[in-house]
């Protein structure tokens, strides 16, 4: 406390508010998606899938391939992806429109199956997130979220989990406080 800065929540994309606005790919994402809460299952699944696929690459690469991901992963329909078989796996691993990485493909399919189970256990992915958003009456911190994600999903390390949750407003820090989008989100 005191003079120390809250580096615990330093965004991997800090500086995003400076360079994203006006950029053909980053601009719309920054202005209308990044940090905005979402409830729709396929939107949440898409975000998780994109964050996982970003690992080792740039967010710009992922945004460039977004349409390719959408086509290859059945519009991010959880039931369709959860049922992908070996033929689908081979198709995905041969699709230059996405990131052809076996672990990332396997994670997408496995995580879709996990999200299916959340419908029964919690009433869906959004409600599962809500149910875990606080711990002992306080907002769950990043370290605790990461533990939870590691034991729930596949391919969700600290950076992926933190960025996924920040991008949905479950963790603070997506935008600089003086960013117009931060002010818009604070009002809503
Ligand atoms: Zn911003």
C-alpha cells in the first residue's frame, strides 16, 4: 500500500488504450468488447478460445484470424465443438485460417465439454463465473481465479486466465482509468 503501485493487476496489454483506438482491428475490440461484461455462452467460449490461442502469439494475429476461427469452430457453438471427433481434429489441424496447434485444438474441444457440464451444475458458463466471482465476501483475486481455472479448464495458465477475466470485467485493469471506454463502463 502507500506509495506502491497495484502491479498485481498490471495488464499484459497495458498501453492498449493508447494504440488500439483507430486501429482497424484493435480499435473496434478496444471500443466495444474489451472489458465489457458478456453473458452469451458462445461469446464467452469464443473469448476463452481466442485467449488460449493467443498464447505465444500476438492478440493482433488472433484478431486477424477471428473469422477463420469462427468458421472452423462452428460459430463457437459449444455443443457442436464439444462433439468434434477425430475427423474434425484433423480438419482443424490442417486449417491455415486458425492456429494449428494440437494442444490448443484439444483444449477447445475439452473446454467446450466442461462448459456443457456448467449448464447442469450452475445454469451455464456466465453463472459459473458469477458463482465464483467472490470468495469470503470479497472479490476473488487473480491467484485464486487461476487456481480455479487450472483445475477446471485445459490450457488456462495465469496470463490466459487473467486476460480472459479482465476482458470480461471480472478482474479490473482492462482500461486506463482515464480512457473514455473506462468511463463508459463505469457508468453502465
Ligand atoms: Zn481503453
